[in-house]
C-alpha cells in the first residue's frame, strides 16, 4: 500500500497528517535559534569635561548646554544624555547603527 493510494482512499487521514506536519514545522520554527543576525552594539561617544571649582549649575549653563547644542546638529543621532556635577560633566551620544 503506497502513500498515494492511502491518501485517495482516506482523504481525511491525509489532511490530518498534513496539518500535523505543518504544526510540527511551526513549533520547530519558534524554537529555532537565529545565528545569522550579529549582535551589533550601537556606536556611542562620550564627551567628558572637567572644570575644577565650578558648581553643577555653572557647568550645565556654560559647558553642557552649548556642547549639547553643537553636538545636536550632527546627523544620525539616536539619543543624547548628559550629567552635570560639581567640577565635571559627561555627555553620551548614541548614534544609529547605519551612521558612519
């Protein structure tokens, strides 16, 4: 007895077997690991400035804000974060992955 003659005589059985194979394929696909996609970290640049003796308000108004304004003009920026403390500031710029 061949598979084709069995499928002709019992079409419901062949449909159930086909659906079972498709279901196993879908379940197997969900558990399949992806190795082709590389884990790429986005390009990040950090700018640190020291100004000894200045408080956080002076650092923010005279150094951090002008630097953020000039950095903000660069194309391809995803996010800019900055921290101003007594005597220093740090600006972190994250670029999109496709930016050179």
